């Protein structure tokens, strides 16, 4: 993927749309495009600032607030639903990751673990540790896969700033 293709693909995205994996990978390895994306994000924040200020002034205006309230109470307008964020928070990822790690670490020391080891021997241990490895690998893969935006934005940007 060339810089132009990657950047055009990035620009074609809607707000809050997930960045495709190919673009994320390009951004990870291309400081030029990363800087461009960072500048776009900064510009967007700058442009949005006066808008949010205007909105808060409107809310303070009692006449307007009253008018809006009357419109709402007459059932002529729907209040905008909050943008539902389907993104899983980092804290939940950490908690579920720790639960997974503790589960696999503690299971061999529980009654069920020792019983299985005594009864089945290595035909229990070997598949168990393979399952551990597969589960942890799958977890890490999903974590990085679904949070690649985060890694690009947080860590990728810092690199380009230092360079
Ligand atoms: Zn590039």
C-alpha cells in the first residue's frame, strides 16, 4: 500500500469509523503519514472547539432553552441519543486478561487440577498447557487486533514526535 493509497483510504473514513488494518499497519511503519494523521486530528480538535463553546452558550440562553424545552415537550423533536461506544475499555481488557492468567495458573493447584493430573497424568497436562498457550495467544491477538487504533494513536504518534 502506497502512502497516497493509505492516506486516501484514511480520509475516506467516517468519524469514529474503525481504521482498517492495512491502513493501521501502514501508519505504524510510515512516519510521514502518521504525522499527517496527527495534524489532521489536531486540526479537527481546533475546529471543533468554537462549536462546543457556541453550544454551551446556547444552553445558557434561557429563552432558547425554554423554547427548546417546549418543542421537546410537544413531542416535535427527538433528543439525540448518546453515541453508544462499543469500544471495550482498557480496564476491562486488563481485568479479563488477569482473570484468564489467574485461572490457568491456579487450576493445576485446585482439587480438579490435582485430580485430573493424578488420573490422567501427562495426557491431562500436555493438552492443558497447549490450551493455555492457545488461549493466551488468541487473547493477545484479539487485544491487539481490536485496539490497533489505540496503539497507532498512542505509541505510533509518540515515535514520530521524537523522530
Ligand atoms: Zn505513508
